[in-house]
C-alpha cells in the first residue's frame, strides 16, 4: 500500500533525544569523557561567576557547544547557533532539550570570553588527560615537541610605524598611496594597530613574512596525544623557550625522560638545559652551518632513532588544529584570546582520537 504525502505536523511530539543517537556513535564516548572533565572543574566555574544576578549560559553547555564547533569546522558562532536550532545530535551533545531556546550568538560570544579569566582551556586539557581510563594510555617518559605558525587576525596594512608616522592620508581615506619597495619594516620599529600582540615573522628563507603567533605542542609518544599546548609571540627563540617550560614539570622525577624535536631545537644552550632537567635530548642534528650539539652519545642508541620517527606525528595534531578546528588563521585578537582558542582546539583533537584509542586499549 502506498503511503500518503501528509505534510500536516502533529500538535504534540514526544521526542527522546537519547534514543535518536545511535548507541555506537563516537560522540557518546566523547560526551562521557567531557562530562567527567567538566565535573572536575566545578570549583573553577563557580569562581568565575557572581552568586547574584541573572543566570548566564551554563559553562558546561558553552564548552560542549564550542567543542562541536571545532569537531565540525563551524566557522562562526552565528552558524553554530543556527545548527543548534535544528540538529538533534547537537542538542543532545550540548544538553539542550527539544523545546529549549537557542542562545543569541552575541550572548554566546560574551559568555565565552568570561572563560579566559580562569584559564579554562588549559584546565580542561588537564582534566581530560587525568581521567583514569585516559591516563593509562599515556606515556610518562617519552615526549615530542614542536611549534607552528598561527596567522593573526590582522592585515599587513595595519603594520605601521610606532612613532605615528604612518597615519591616515591628509586627503581622506584610511590608506594613503605608498611605495613599500626598499622599505624595511621590523617588529622593533613597527606594530600592528589591529593586534599589537602579533609579530612579523617568516617560516624560513624564501618565505613571505606574516603577522602571526607561534603555537606550541607537547606530545606523548605512545598514543600521540597532546599533553600541553600554548601560544606565544613569534620570534626565533619562542619554540625552545616554550619547550623548556612545557617539559620542566615532567623532568623533575627520579627517572630520565626523552624529548624528541626537529633540528630547529639543536642549540647548545637548549640541549644543556634539557640535560640539567634529567631529560635526554632526542633532537635532530642540524649540521648545515655549524656543529651539532647532539653527538654520538645520543645518536648511537636505538631509542634516538625511534624518537626521530615518532616525533613527526605531532604534525598530525597541528594539521587537525589548523584545518579542521580552523586555527590556521585565528579569528581572535590578542595573545590571550588566540591562545585560549589554540589550547581548546588541542583539547578537541585529543577528544576526537580517544574513542578509537579506548576501544583498542587492552582491558
């Protein structure tokens, strides 16, 4: 019997969102991990909000919605709110009922900025990794570190002299006629009027210079999960300084640990600092223009070759963070706000990988 094309909706509908999501959906595992991590951050959330006034967006729902934005490459808060309006999977993950109203995108953005005050992104990363079933996946003695450039939300036209000589033209308009050929623009003499925290930097010889930040990640070598992440201003020493800051808390222990890195970290000062922390520097040798700080005492071991092979997996994390999570060019201004988004994207990367890792882990 042929069914009828009936387009009249029911007056009442009983929709169980829990039943609408299939039992083996990856977001079920992710939601369980996220809920446990958010439960551990209750005191941190309470410290950010006043006990008086109108209720705001619950930080738990706010963070779950932000995770969906990273998982599904949603470009803006406006598009995220539109998706929450009709997508039952999104409503289930965030914790909204079928009849609950969706927030205004501007209210969502203002409430998100409140989380910057408590360094919530870094605390959420630690809370996810500290859960027992996740912690047993992690290596505690073998790590890799690397850095990547994050383009700033500022154009080169905003990079003007600090002495004020690059003001608007007398004839009107924002940008006057100028011939930049032969002019030298440096961070010491120029700054961006759009984002003063951004720095002019280029990835290597022959590459164009851009206004950018430098993102850093520390990866454990067993499963390739990011255990620490952060953003700094871009300069020639930022990668090594950030690496020392991330590995130092893990180096103060009885046994020695290893740290894999590319040849940009092959400097005598960096290698000596690692050894003073009881960290074995599995750094790639840079023999292009000088003598390497890594000698045969390190390279002759089989573990060194293993670290050099595994350390490249950190590029997978950076690739996901920059393409899927949309951090190739940050949409935030200021080091603090851009750094929050970068660290939060690292949390999302770990969560995407955990369902498969937990399923393959031995009981």
